[in-house]
């Protein structure tokens, strides 16, 4: 399938032998000058890029406590070294979180610390150079900003913060990721990551309506730009066309329909995701996020609900109030997650469910890292784990858990998050998925699991891509609302 | 007062000044550097009271290390024993700095002696770990060995002073009290004490410029020190 070896599925995650440079060749494409300028970055590296680089690094150190403190205090205890899925999948030491950070720390010492200035190499301080920059380019785009390393660190050092800062610094000298910046640009100018214009959106949504009607005989509407609707749904645009994403979209529509809730999609805010976060750029993140709140204000909705997507939920839950709040014009001042919303409805008895519709499935659930470690649901810490599971249990008879060392806050990333979901780096995606694939294999063998439930658009895209590499059918990947959709009995309204 | 005593007095004051000012400087820099976004690692507490409850076990028991595998268990053991011994030894040393010696310092004397003996062993675990485990060997820097050796050096010279090359505790106490009360007294006439003392000064000077600042950083790292409250609080920053 490709010119690399897919790791073998043994059902066990073992710590690999250190293999320097094992993933050194896997690189994202650099954005062309025109694209760089469109998103407000310098077109390419200038002759004085080193000065710009150091200046920007100084600025970041003043702007982000996380970066400053993390660069100072890591004791190199090694607790994080075998916690990153990219290290486990490649054996490349630069994918050990602390050693990834070291790429930045070494420059930090050289230009920003007394020890580094005085003692140079003895203090492990290195000047920025073309070669070092190239390593930055490789390894700061082999981090999915999943925060697993942070969980095990005695000080909570989060490599994702370092990665975001590194990408921001590289962008600022004219070295940006083609994949990420194209998406940022489309989200800011057209309104969604796919670059679908309002007409295209409308016809896709109509198509989904027809699908639902064909399957159920009921025309559950996908309302578009409806002023005065109660709910604005902001969901990742992948939900509009990709499989299995679209089945969850059907699920949302059916839930709203059955519960009799007036809702709308927006052609202006047709994206829940936010790649501004992946590149560590505050302003882009804010601009992209703002479209949702502008749409909410214009459409005079009462609340905003986020569809199934990990990082989108982080952006909405954890950042949007700070970026574009306060949301006093809404009745529900905080965005809600579709899982919180649907579970509420189920608890109120507003939905009629037939669990047996999912009897062909033995379901397991993958906690998406951005939901697990970077945001919350419900009222109690940890509700982000229980709510999706309660939902699944409400619509399925057979639910099984993967190894607890790899779920909840300890969940493994899918390997494609954080702006890594692009085909030129498929090797790192396949290898980074290895730990999760081993666990899935284990639960398949022991419990016959055959449905891999997700609430993240990137996870869905990533796993449908990598399952076949591991010899597993991609149809086993699906959304939680897809299961709900299967079980939801349409028509027979019980009322709210 | 002898001239040499003066040199050591001056060195001690210089080191103490570097330590205190350097530490304070770092504390202020960390305090003033903003956190423009709410980034606690979740699930995390929703209130500042909860944050305190989250941090206490991290500080007292290195809780997150306990989540790890075999390598972290060894690290936890060596690291925890080392830190506790370090703390006990520091407390025990307070008897040189105080007159009369407060009761609580006296109560640490016996256990402090044990701590002093275990301390180098714990450090030995930490240092051996660094070159016997491939991953640690890869990430370890000169600075990591340096600080371990420095502290081992302090511990061993301390043990030598106590058991093999005893010096006059009266002189030591007079010297240290002299420093503390700004009425300099002569340096005790002991090479081993001089080495022990100088190594401590090196540690003091090194501290604020090194990873040892984790002692403060653990309190302010935003992933743990922030409450998970983005729905309630806008995390506004002047620059943003
Ligand atoms: C005066 C204060 C402190 C000193 C001199 C000190 C010294 C050290 C040293 C030298 C190491 C590195 C050990 C190695 O290389 O393996 C270390 C590690 C560590 N320190 Fe501290 N520390 C201090 C305070 C603290 C505090 C307050 C905490 C509370 C959380 C803490 C937690 C840790 C942890 C979790 C490690 C990693 C485990 C280890 O390597 O032992 N330290 N410390
Ligand atoms: S776990 Fe934390 S302190 Fe230890 S090496 Fe990793 S980042 Fe550094
Ligand atoms: S954030 Fe995730 S991907 Fe990045 S270094 Fe940590 S564990 Fe690896
Ligand atoms: S795509 Fe899913 S698993 Fe991967 S980083 Fe995002 S939330 Fe985590």
C-alpha cells in the first residue's frame, strides 16, 4: 500500500527500541508564498529569518506562561518518554515528548538563559540553524497536540503548548504548513474547512434530508439559516459529506426532529472545527471562532450546540468565551455539546429508542483526546467520559471497554489530530495510530468488538484511513450519533 | 576575625543574594507572564479550592508519576525518597541557624540523621537510572548529571563531616549564626567543612537558573494551576 511497513497487530503496545531518525523523513508540505500572504504571514523565509525567529520566540515567551514555565522547569525525569503514540509507533527519540520539547529548549537556552549564554554547548544550548529548523519542521508537525504526555508529567508539562508555539514561530518567519493554512484560509473566507459555498452546502444538506426520508419515511429537516430558531448547530464540515461522519449528521437531525426542537445550520458558520488552534495562532483562532457567534447573533438563536468533534469542542468549550464572549445575547450562555444535549433529551424521555437496531454491533468507545484532556462536558469533572458512554448504553446492548490504561484521560490519540491529518504524512498517521489499533485488536479478539465509536471528525477521518492498513474494515468506524440514529424510532412522537 | 573567614562570609552573602533575588525574579516573571487561554489538563477541578486539592497530592506524593509504568515507579521511589530526605536534612540544618534552637527543629534531629544516610542512596538510584535506561540516556544532559552529582557531593561531604572528619560544631554554629546575624565569625578550620559549605553555595547560585525552579513551577504551571472554568470566566489578557 505504501513504501513503509505497517506495524504488526499483536494486541500489545510495547515500548520500541530507540531508532534515531526513524521518522525524520516524514514531512508536511510547506505552504506556497501566495498562501502564506493570504493568511497574513510572510511569504517565505527572508535572509534575516534567524533574527525574526528569535524575536518571535522572545515574544511568545512573554505572551504565554505555559511556554515560559515549561521550558524552564522540565527536569528530564523521562516519565513522558514512552507516552506519545508517535514514539511508540516509530521509535524515533524525537517523538519522545521531552525530546521534542528539547528542540525548542536548546534554542531557548542559547538566546534566553544565563547558563546557555555563558556556557553554550556545555549547557546544551544551540544556535538556530537551517538544520535545526528543519528538525523543527519535521517533529513539531509530528505532534498531534493530544496532551497525553501532560497527564504523566509531574508538573503537567504539555508538549502541545510547545508545539503550538513552535508552529507559530515558524509561521512568523514564512514557513507554514500547506495543509493547515489552506484550511485556515478556507474557514476564514468561505466559512468551512472544505471550502463549500452556500449553494453547495444547501444541496448537500438537502441530500441528507432525502437520505433520512428514504431510510425512515420521515422527512427530518436540515433547516438552513433560519432566523429565530432555538438552536444553532455548529459541526465540523466533514459531517456534511464524509463517511461515516454524515451518519452522525443524520443522527443530529433526527434527534432534533423527534424532540421537536427548532434548530438551524448556518451557511456563514458552516464549520465547528478550528485549525487556528492547531497552528497556535490566537488571532486566527479568534477569527474562525467568531463566525459562529456572529451567526448566532444574526439568527437570534437561544443556544449554540457543537457537533461531534474533539478539537472543535475544545475551541468552543474552552476558548470561545474568552475569545469572542460574553454570550449575553443567548439564553444558554455557554455552547453545549450535542452529547450533553441528546443525553438530556433521552433522560427526559423525549426520544423513543430501539436498542436492538444496533444488535449487530459490539461497540467500543475511543475517548477523543481533545474531549478527554482539553475540555469537559456536564457539571462534574469526568462527565466527558460518562456522557458518551451513557448515550451508547442507551442505544446499544453490547458495549465493551478497551484497556483502562488507554481510555479516559489516558486515551491514546488517533494519530491524525492537531493538524497532522494530511496524506503526505500518512506514514506517521499509520504508525501513530498503532497503540490505539493494538487495543482495538485486543478487544476485538477478546470480546468481538466490531464498532469503533467516536465523537471526533478528525478521529473518524483518520481511522477510516488507517484501519485498512491494519487489515480492519473501515466500516467499523462510526459516530456515537450514528448509533443513536440507528436506534431512534422515528414518527412515533412521544413529545418533550 | 581572620581574613579567610571574610572571604567565605562574602561568598555566602553573594550566593544567598543570587539565590533570593534570582528566585524572586523568576517568581515575578512567571507571575507576570499571562495565560491567554484556559488550558487545564482535564478532567480538572472547576474552582480554585479544587486546584489546591489537585496540587497537594502532586506536591506531597508526585501523584502523576504514579500513573506511569515500571520506569516511573523506580523514579517515583528514588525521587520521592530523595526529596523527603532533602527536606528533612534542610530542617535539621536549621539548628545551625537558630539560637535558641526551636523545639520543632530539635524533633527532626534523629530522623534527619537517617535521612542523611539514605539520601545518597536515593540519589544513586536517580543517577544510575539515567544511564541504564535507553530513553533516559538519550534525553539526559550534562546539567542533569551535574546537579545530581553536586547534591551527592553535598551529602557525602556531610556524612564525612559527621562520621569521619568531625569538626567543631561550636565553631560551625558560631560561623553560621555570625552570617545570619550579620556579625561575621571566622570560618571553622576544616577542609571538609569548607568543601561542604562551598558546594552548598554552588547549589544556591545554580538554583534559580536551572531546572530546579520546578520547585516553584509545579505551583504555577497553568495545565494544573488553572481551574477548568472557561464557561464562567473569560481569561482576558492585555495583549490579546
Ligand atoms: C529545594 C527544592 C528542590 C530541590 C533542590 C529539588 C531537586 C530536584 C532534583 C535534583 C531533581 C532531579 C532528579 C533527577 O535528575 O533524577 C528533581 C526532580 C523532581 N522534583 Fe524536585 N527539588 C526540589 C523541590 C521539589 C518540589 C517542591 C517538588 C514538588 C512537586 C519536586 C518534585 C520533583 C519531581 C516530581 C521530580 C522528578 C522525579 C525525580 O527525578 O526525582 N521537587 N528535584
Ligand atoms: S515528564 Fe515532564 S518533567 Fe519529566 S521529562 Fe517529561 S516533560 Fe520533563
Ligand atoms: S501532545 Fe501528544 S503528540 Fe504531542 S508530544 Fe505529547 S503525547 Fe505526543
Ligand atoms: S483527532 Fe481525535 S484522537 Fe486525534 S487528536 Fe483529535 S481528538 Fe484526539
